[in-house]
C-alpha cells in the first residue's frame, strides 16, 4: 500500500531514508522525478514554500524536510521497531537523525558538492568540511566499536538516516585508505547496505578512486592567449585613429566581499582603535561593535611549527605571509605571534575576516596553505574572549615576537 508520493530528482539518498523506513513497515511510497527550477511553480511554492526537493504529498498531509518524511514513513506501523521502544531509545534515535543531518550530510555536501561543480571550489572551505566529516566519523567509529546497530538490537531510523547520509561519501570520496581508518563505521555501513531494503533503495558501490578537484588551469591559459592574439593583430594593422580603437582596460574586479550586506562594524575604525588605544579600551570597543553576521573570527596556526628554528626567522615568516595578503587589507585584521624560544617556537594567532568564509583575498596568498584557519563560532566567543584578548594584546604565554596585519 502506498502512503503517498515523493517529488525528487532521481537517486536522492534523502528519499531513500523514507523508502527504506516504509519498506520495513510493509508500505510503499511512490516517487516522481522532477527538475528544479521547473518544479517551482506558484502552486508548488504555495504548498512547499522552500521550493526544494524532496517533498511528500498525500491526501492526509504534505511534508517537506526529508527527515520528517522518513519519520512519517517510520510511524506507519503501530508496533514499528524503527523508532525505539522506550523513551531513551526514542531520544537516541532522534539524536542520530540530527547527527546524520547536521554533522554528516551537511559537511559531506561541503566536501563533495564543490568537487562535483555544484558549488564554487574554495579550498579552505572544502578542507574545513572534510575535517568536520572526519571528526564525525571518528565519533561514529568509537560509538560503533561494540555495536551492530546504533540503537537497540535491530535496524532503526537512526541507522537508516546515518547510512543514507554516508552513502554519497562512501561512493565518491571514502576510498579504501579512508575506509580503513574508520573500520567500525565501514563494517556497520557495509552490513546495512547488504540488507534487502537498503539494497533496493540505496545501491552503493564503494569508492575506488576518490573524486578530486581539478583546477581548470589549461582552459584559462588558452583563453588568455586567445585574448592576447587579436590585440597584436590590431596593432599591426593599426589605423591612424588607433587610440579610438584601443580596447578599454578591463574593469577592476570587484571583491565578492563588497557585495555583502553593509555592516555596522567598520574595519578602518577598528584598525584605528586598535592602533591608538590600550588593549583594554580597544578590545572593549571590539566586542561592543563586533558584528558576528558581517565578520568571522578565525584561530590561525602555522602547520609546520616543528620546522621553525630561530624566533626572528619565524617572525619574518609571518611578515612574508602578511606581505602576500595585500589584497585582503580592506577585509581582514590579524595578530600572529611567535611563542617560545630559538629552535622551539610556534606561530599562532587570530584573524578577523569580512564575511563567513575565508575569502579569495586570503586563500589566494601564496603562504596560505601553510596555515590552518579554524573558524570560531559565535557560540564560542565567551569561552574564547580571554584567549583572543591575549593574542591581540600580545600577552600570550611564552610570547616572543609578533606582527599585526592591519
Ligand atoms: N533539509 C532538506 C534539504 C533539501 C535540499 O536542500 N534539497 C536540495 C536538493 S538536495 C534542493 O532542492 N535544492 C534546490 C534549491 O536550493 O533551490 C531535506 O532534507 O529535505
């Protein structure tokens, strides 16, 4: 018996969640393939204002959000075992549904979608998403050390949600070397996808060669050459009024950051404040004026601290990095310090950056790859305030030298 219809694009693992849950409960859900944006008609948007897929339609209820659709499917049998059999188990099932959505699926998307060309490829953001996936996989690997299923002794919606969230990663980027680092998760995942209902709705072929980003370098060069060629021709055949024919210089590219909504926090004002006042006064102003939507804070660590030698050379390294950040001057402020002594020191600090991502103006700097940028979320500000103060005031323990990017 069909309980309704899901509109989706083909092979959507978000839909598989509901289909597998339905199959365990002995019911079915029809599916209809649609395309975005064609499906976003006024009628569709009236029912589903997000305008996304998948959506579920039936005589009884219309639903969006794939986890809600899967939950509805899981509720279709009175004595279903899919949702846990006690308050504790039910809460655990919810825990893993949210974990699958927020810690796995969202970050796997941040890793894979730029490789598939759905989003622009911005290396630091892909690296950050990859790290978050690894963190979640580490946790899951520990949880699964002595378990076959996440909750209780049989498949629940927790397992269905987690397996569906992992499916694209196991297909596209989790190659053997990666899988071997998370043996418990891999054993768990392969057990699940070997089960009948999973096989039907979530066919997975384990990744052999992981998807990698390929920079479109050649194309760019060729285009440049092609652009350059006609110019020469023009010069050779230049008529008397060459000046009129001369191509206008390309307009200076506008930074994406200039297109962000205006912020009450004025970077120049902050830089003046920082330069002309004691740290107490400056940092008080900073937190009173900080705009967490318009700017982000980043903890920065040099990746190769164990290779640093003399303190002055480490400080020169910071100077070199800052010199290459020229394009970011309007959008960023940072304090990097050297802590320790000759032959035993490290570089770390904080950056304030316009927007919520590490922008082109920063990650394009030649040395960027040598530094780890870890975003500090607004929820962490309170806990980090003291540390940020110390880095800005150069009062960090073991402080030896430092530089300010302003
Ligand atoms: N949290 C939602 C996410 C749905 C979603 O992001 N769907 C994407 C396709 S995977 C979409 O419809 N995107 C079109 C758009 O953003 O306009 C769910 O689980 O259903």
